[in-house]
C-alpha cells in the first residue's frame, strides 16, 4: 500500500490538481491510501469541523473514493507547515502531495510559503501541483 498525505485548504482548484496527481501515480488506485488533512487555525475549529465539511476537502475525498482510493481524514490545528510535516511522520506517509499557488519571488520571500517550508522540513518526497494543472 502506497500512502499519500494530501494537505487540503480552501481551494477546489488545488484540491482537484492534488487529486489528479495522486491518481496519476504508477500504483493502481486500489493500492493507494490517501490521508487528507486540513489544518485549521484554532483547536476549537479543528475539533468541530471535519475535512468533509470544507468544500475542497469534500470534493477531494469524494473524487478519491470514486476512483477506488482508500481515504482517511484528519482535522488538525496549528502552524500549517509544521502540522503537515508532523502528520506525515505520524501517519508514515510515503509522500506528500501539496497544492501550490503562484507567487512572485518577492511575494514568496515576504509572505513565506507553506509548500516551501514542507519541502525543506520533510524527510519525505513532496510533490507540488499547480492549481488547474492535471498532474
């Protein structure tokens, strides 16, 4: 079983690109396990809200299950890049598939990037998709 961690945010476009990238893996869908994680800003929100209660999370979970992928979900809270890396370790994910967003070099420098932090801090392979891209 190949285990993929999919951090989902509010973007349905990024969720769709992450799903497409996961389904494009060389492993058949029935041999892929996906853990979809949404990192909320507060503990209270994470305790009260499931991944499937977010629009992008619901779409991702439904699309993966429809394709035959085993899916579990995790609602977490805290600093997104730290929590994503920690959940990947805790869940023993084989890789992380992130949804990227376009930023200028200056924008990335000023605002930082969750994807960049995850790439630098994770010991697992990280794939970053672009919104609207199919793989």
